[in-house]
C-alpha cells in the first residue's frame, strides 16, 4: 500500500519533468561552442566514499537517484549526496566552471538533457569521464546512444525515455464515428481528417500548439530518422532535407485545418486537455501525469503510436526530450561510474522500482519487462501503456542531435511562421540553411 501511495503521489507531482522534456526551459544553448584549451583542474579531494550528484525535479530525477542509492549493492562503500539544481542552473554552472578549466564545487555525477549533451561533450572533451567499461552499450536503446557518446567512447548513461505517443480521447473518437483502431499507424494527413470530423461532431479542436515550441517538429523529424544536421551533428541539414520538407508540410496542414487551439505557455497547454478542449496530445510519455491529473476523464483516454510522415524512412515512433547521467573527470570518477553501472546500468529490479515508485520509463532494454510493465492503467481503459511505450522505445530511429538543436529551433520557429504566411517552402528552408550556416560558423 505504501508503494502504491508513493507511486500515485509521485505521478501527480511529476509534471515538472515535462518542462525538461519538451523544452519549456529551452532558452539558450549551453554556449559551449569552442573546445576548452588546457587541462581541467580537479576538485579538492574529499571523503573517499563520498560522491555527489546534481539533478533537477525532486519527484522524478532526484527520486530516481534516491532509489538508485537504495538499490546499490556494489563492493565499494558509497555515500551519495544529492543536490537539487534547476536545469538552467546546471547548464550555467557547468559552463562557467568547465570553460575556466576548474572543477572546484562540481559534482561527480550530473544529469544533462540529451539535446544539450553534445554541446558539452564536444566543447569540453577532457571534462567528462568515459563509462564505456562500466556498462554494456548494447543493453540500451540505440537512439539514446547517439547523443550520449563521442569518438567511440560512451560518456552518458542513458536514463529516461522521451518515447512519444498520441494521447487521444476515446469518447470524442466515438462521437465522430471512429474507434481506437482507426488511429493506429496513421499518417499526419489522416490525423488531420479525423481531427476535422471530431471538431464537427464535438466542437473540440484536435490539439494545441505553441508557435514558439517546436516539440512537434522534432517529433516528426526523428520519426523519419532525420534531424537539423547531417550525420556529423554539426553541418546544418535544412535545405534539400526531404524529412524536414515533409515535416513542414504536415505542420502547415495541421495549422491550416482549423483544428488547433493556440497556447502560449505550459499552464494553457495542460489546461486545454484537462478541460476537455482538445481531443489529442501528441507528445512525450512524461505527459501521462498531467493527463491523469483530471480524474473525471478516467476511462476516456488511450495512447497509440504517433502518426507518421509520408516520406521515405518514416515510422510511427519517435522521441521528445529525455536525459542521461554523466561522470565528471575528477577525484571519485571511478566510484561514481561504478555506482551508475551497478544501478542505472545493470539492475533490472531497480527499473521495476522506477516504474512502481515514480512511473519512470528507462531505456535499459533488459529492464523493460516484468510485472510493473504489465500493469493495466484504469485511466486508459485498462491499457498496458507502460508495456506499449517500452515496445515503441526499441523502434525509435537514432539521430545525432548535434550541438545546436535549440539554436536551429529558434531559426525554424521564425521561418515556419513565414511559411504559414505563404512564403514558399523552398525559400523558407533555403533561408533557414543560410542563417544556420552563418550563426554556427
């Protein structure tokens, strides 16, 4: 009973994860564009058993560290000190310290969002300790390895999955003459047509959109195995990118179909589906807590795979957000790496606890099974949503997020608005390419 109560409490409180997963706190990138010259100065040596960890969100990431501390059964005596920092503060403090070459006051373990990881790894190559020898890389979802590794070495220990799904109101579907099966494995064009029928039948729009938040664009791109950059993660790949062209066209089709409720912040976004104003929420699995917070809608929701683009390589599977653990190259690095490897890197029972206690879906493949993953969720009509998300995780195309995802987001946000105002798509992508090349030169 205690575990069940803790799980329900954590699920209701985990909303803050979404801010880190969908880019609500995106702002600037790390600003770490130039590799640091010289050696990194190590922090003063403390108690040999002490390791410290920085993370954000006490009900999700920090709680996961606490559970890892409980689950640790390695040979070494480890005293873990967990320090809460906002994600933006972690980014700023890492940049300030690493750019100066000093490690004083830095943690042994730090959580970094996957979209930002390459900025740090490439800018400060000597600041992070490789954990290749502490985990089996093949045990993790492929799409999480790309952003967390560099030059053949694994630096990040993949943590939470940003696996995306289409959350949809089953009662609205039925009013419009559809079933859940009718929204399985569909295209975005089919999604739009269903949305029109739902609006006609119920008066409710299909989804929300914030023009400044390109989470939907990133979902579409990754579902086709493409990104803003070439495979090297640094050369802009905006012009003559078939997946980005198809993404822009699908986005415009959605926006012009009169099925969108416009929002400008997180509270409006959540309020729209909690109030019943929209029929679907296409986003990362971290939104589950926010959806289920409106208890009056229990039994009226389902989750299905994302719609797909109509382009070569398209799939119905994608990701939005997610973070991983890193070890800084300072005293205690071996102990910190061993701690992560023993818990997040190998402990299947621990991943059961993550599901039961905080609803966290990891990307450690051997841990994506067991009784906790087979639970039927009453809110979603008895659907085994954790099992479904876990299955979809293994099908997400891997892409290289590169160093500048958020910088390109800013460019594309402006250009996509121009596209909606009838600027030719060829010019939109050509201008975006030119801006990206100039800005990132």
